[in-house]
C-alpha cells in the first residue's frame, strides 16, 4: 500500500487561473463535515435514528510561517476584507478538491526566538469540485504536472 509525503499535500490559491501554493504554509489539513437531522421517535425503541439531510461543508486549516509570498498576502487580505476566493487542495495521489472558500479566521503569532507564525481556517462557500488527475500529465523539470491551460497543476 502506497504512503504519501505530508509535504505533497498542498493548499493553493486559484487567482484568476494562476494556481499558486500558499507561501509559508507548513501544516495543511482538510476536513469534510456533514450534519445529520435527528429523527428519533417513540417507535425506534430508544435507538437514535438519523437522516443525512443536514448541512455539508469542507474546511481547510493552514499552519505555517508568515511570508512575503503574494498568495499568502492575498489570503491574509481576504480574511481582513471578508472576501471569498477560489482555493485548490491537492493530495500527492492525484486527488483534487477546488471551491470558493471564506477565510473564517486568521491568527498571527510571534514567539521570542522563533519565526512569526500563522494559523488560518477556511470554510467552503459552495459544493467543492473533486476529481482525479490523469496519470498521463506532462511534467516540468522539477516534476510539477503541467496543463495546457495554466502551465501548472
């Protein structure tokens, strides 16, 4: 069974067709959540009964180091301006998720003797598109997948 490196899991900003990893990000997490509706009644013999009809969402959390990277600054500014932007999440095993996300929280930290850090949490503003990359993508000299549209993954 294949194992994948954590540094190959990336959150990217899709800014008008330019796909750019969020600079400074060192620890990325994606979560899918689905609420349920409790439909338990007297006929269920006290066993909980649920219906999968609640709100669904995807969320992403980034932890890392504050950077002068343009994609990082765009995300930070989106948190300040309450702006929804398009982000892409990529696993090294060719799975992609892309959607509009809202920056729910952005926190900067500064500890004596350490680099300035940040934590950001983003929540989907729509149903994410999900899919697999084709195995026959062209790659550049660094091993990055290329497409004819944006020359990036």
